């Protein structure tokens, strides 16, 4: 296949497992980000503040910006992004645990769970 025949678009999938060792700091950072968002309508602000305070996965998802992952990569322009977060039981030593286990349901389809944001 020649370069002219290949797509210019690439789907980059990244899966991270992070440990939240200071819930309060994470929530404070998310609330600071909400407070600094001048374009957010007031009625949405109250909803987002409540969500990031109640759920650390929401707080983390609110702070993660996919654009930041590729903004410095030469020759690349982000077209669309979505992301999600959810609490998981993490046991990397278990033979039953794998990084992609929560992403595929019984019929083999990808399932996105949690908050998703978009660009584009």
C-alpha cells in the first residue's frame, strides 16, 4: 500500500491505571480548574463541582486533557478526543486481571464507561 493509499488519520488508544494517594488534593485541583473556566455556564458549574467532589474518577477525568498529550507532537493535529475514567479493583498479580479486561464485553465490543469529553 502506498502512502497515498493509507489514511492520514490514526486512532491512538492509551490506557492508564493511576493510584490516587491524596483524594483531597485531587479534588482541590479539579475545583480550581472548574473555577478558572470562564466559559462554563453557572448552572453547569454547580453540577461539575458536585461531580468532582463526590467522585475521584470524575475529578481525574476533569483534569486530564487529551490535547496536552499530542499538542507538542510535530506534524499532528488533534481531530477528536474522548476519554473516560472509573474506579477499578487493581491487582496486577492476579491471573484474572488485565489492563483491557473492563473494555470488552461478552460480545467483544468495546464499551466506553464513565465521563467522556470531546474535541472537534
